[in-house]
C-alpha cells in the first residue's frame, strides 16, 4: 500500500480531485457541485472540469507523488 500516504499534501489533493470527480459523476447536476468542480479543476490546473478529467488528474497526482518519492530514495 505504498500509494496511501495520508501525511502527504499531494496525496490529499489527488484524493480530493478524485472524490470531486466521482461526486460530479454520480450526483445530480446542480450549482454547488458545478462550482466545486470548477474550483478543483482550476487548483489542479486541469483543462476542463469534467468528472473524467478530475479523476485522472487526481490519480496522476497520487502516482506522481509516489514516483518522485521512489526516485529521490533511489538517488541517495
């Protein structure tokens, strides 16, 4: 379970992006969820606020954190 690291801010931002994308996918369309998805997409510097984009960006952030951590541990 090397991908689950609750002490990492990148992990939390990735998880927030994934959960927001899933919420936008399953919840009915509304003003509150639309504004939240736009905000998360802008914070993650994603191109658009579609649920698929938010989920993929979130998974990418979680994987990127792990890859950087393993790369830094290998160079020492």
